C-alpha cells in the first residue's frame, strides 16, 4: 500500500483492494481529486493550490491586471488616457 492509495481510499470510501483494482486513468483522476481535497483543508494547502494553479496559466488575466493597476478600458476595448 502506498500513501497515494491510502489517500484515495480515504477520499472515496473504497477499500484498498478496490483502489488497486481501478483502471489506471480512473485511479489517477481520483488521486488528483483526493489530493486537491486534502490540500484545500488547510490555509497552507490552499496557498499551495493557488500557486500551482497560477503557475499553470499560459495567458494573462487581462481584466484582473487592469483592475490591479487601475487602467480603465472603454466598452469598445480602447484605453482611456
């Protein structure tokens, strides 16, 4: 038994035997969900998840950047000066 299998068993309510019998893709999906669930239970874990999500983003969040830096945008997409 691995820590990951135990985590999936606790999260899903499956027995360890049932966890070992899952097809691999289904197991990986449950493992991911179980890890996210466990991490979201603490402040430090939520911070980790937020940082992990942010690091995976490939495009800038333009509305959030504009709001942060207070740059106003007209309805037609042009910038106010």
